[in-house]
C-alpha cells in the first residue's frame, strides 16, 4: 500500500456519473477527498424517461435528498409497480407490485396458504391481496402513514422521472458538496502502476486521480478501452438488441405504474411523468427492422409526440471485471440489462453502495477487496438476468420471437427457481438477491408458471379457516384503498 485515497475522478456525467458524484462528494468530501467529474456537452446521454424501484428511496435518504424537491425538479411521478400486458398471451395482464402481498396465516407464509386456497378454488386473484397492485390499477397513491398497524403504513413505492433533469438535479447537489465539473472530451488514457494514472482531454488538460470511475456509457473508455476488462454476452438468453424511444404529451390522469406491453418481437414501455410521457419499444433486430419497430411504437403512442423517435443499439451482458486496477465501471459502462424491471438505476446505486463499503484503504487496492466486489456485482447482474428471462420463458404467445423464447434454454439458476416453484410453490431468496419472494410470486403466477400441489405445512389449519382469513385480508386491502387519493392529487401538491 502506498498513498491513501486522496482523489476520485469520474469520467462521464449522465445519471450514473452524477449519482457517483453526489455520493462521493457528500460522504468523502468532508474527509478531504477531491472529487472531479469530466463530461462533455457534445456527447449526448442515453437517458430517456426513467422508471425505478423502491431501493432508490434508500439511496436518496443516504444522500439527504428531499423527495418533494427531487420530484419537482425532475417532473417525477410515483410508481407502485409494473403492469405486464400480453406477456402470457394477448389480452391478459398482471401487475408486479411493490410492497407486501398478504400476511402470514397461522404462522404459515401467505404464499403457501394462497396457493393452497387457489388449488381448492377458494382464493381471489393475487392482486386482490396487494394494496399497491389495486391502487396502481385504480390510479391512486399516498405515502405511508404513521400508523404501523395499517397496510397504508407499509406502502412500497418508487418513481418515474426525466433522466436528463435528474442528472441536472444531482449535479446541483454534487457541486454543493464541492465536486468540480470539468468540461471536455477524453482523448487518451494514461496507464500507471495502479491501473490508470490520468486522462488527457482534447483541450490539453491532464487530470490525474487515485480512483477512477468509468461512467462513459456504452463506450466504456476506461474499463474496456484502457483496462480491457472483457465482456460477458447474454444475447442467447436476452436477444433484444435495440430500443426506439419517443416522448409524448403528458397523461391527464397518470397511473402510478409502468406499463410493459408485449409486441410481436419485443415489448413497449409507457412511463408517465408530470410534463410528458415516455414511450419506447425494446425489440430484436433479428425479428423486425428498425423501421417496423418504430412504426409499432408510434402506432401505440397515446397522444401527440413531442420529438422524433431515436434508436438505441445495445448488447445485453456485463464486464468480466467491474473493478480492474484502480478503475470501477458504473452504469452502461458496467453492463446493460433491458429495462423490463426498471433495474438500470438500481445497478448504479448497488455498485456505488458496495464500493462505498469496500473503498480502498490505499492505492493500489487490496486484491481480496477487488475480487469480492467483482463477485458480488456479477451475482447481482446474474440474478436480475434470471428474473428477466423468466418473463420471456413463461409465455404462450404464438409469434416466432415468443415461441423461440419459450423453447430456448434458460440459465441454471432460473431452472432451479422454476423447479422449486413447480414442487409445491416454493420460492427461496438467495442472499442479497434484489427480487424477493413477493416479486417472484407475482411474476411466476402472472406468467402462469406450472405448480403442482402446495406446501403440506398448510394443512395444520382447516382450508375453510385459511379461506376466511384470505377473505379478511382482501377486505382490509379494499377498505385501505378507499383512503388513498387519486395519483393526480398527490402530484398536484408538488406544484
């Protein structure tokens, strides 16, 4: 070990770069660490209207970000879950809600008792037991209340927001913590004993650093261009490789959910913000052309478009090494997962939070720390991949793209998940896995995953008793829903 960490240099702005800048500026700046961010106004970011998942609220709390100020600045709205439309077959839909579904019955997990009652024809659809699912469909929202005994105290939610505005909002926060932004294009990366010594800009500047954060997007200037970290490709499991996006006028009464609408060779998203609606179409270029995909997107847009459609090309996968030498990749430079479950920003957040727990105590970093970080991030990407593949695998659509997805081989971890669920509806969460039992239950049942029987531990109480308890939970959820105002009212209070 040589010198202690004195400086962090972030290459690239956008969502990932400014998230990193705020985190390092707030948490390391007071200790004297110099934080510099390099970006160029000449390089456009990928960001479109973004959808997130509940852990972003933890990240914001860590950084002291005021929720109302953030939503005002970004044109944000609330999100209670994702509605998947046509993912089993055309005309069918289900909601993957945030928050809790049901409660334990006689000490037995809700999932087991619900599957047992469903098997006997004594249960309502799963969404009847989720306040978030019912509120999302009904267009209602409220923040959690103080009463800990009510379902209204446990509301799980996230946000939709404008990614460009979010980066600008974070920039203001970061600069208040002393982060210095340097305008410029990186022309050359200078290697050193620890990995990267400095970056050279087009204006002749040389910017050094102890730790470099690569937020340069798909270009991956540092982690791949300089450090040659390598790439693990997942196209065999997630073959969509294009997206076309276009904004449209805002919804008059926006639902607090993201819509994911299956199409013949991919799917469309619809994300409601305060000032506009984000629309996009993720698709496989081996099954339809960019022109066809654009026409499909425009045909599905509700309301006037506000710009020309733009195409984004991508490959699904991740770097073999997220941390190499003194360089750590975040955001698109680290990897890409299609935004089916709104995990893009979470992966930036997760990478940052793990890094903050493993900051090098000197330069170069201890190999054990680097190896652990790479192992944890690889596992995080892999488990999210399995969750996404499940949506595609469990479909009954007739189009060639979807038949290919249903017949394709699946990752080993997902195969085990499906086998366990088939054997009595068992769902197990692995270590730090992002998606919990509730999320897997919502998607597996929504996609009609096969299940045989139920967990025999349920037989400790009569089926009628369990059915009565389920009916009581359903009534409590229905009553709680009546106390939630329209989502539009919740947004109006921000103006």
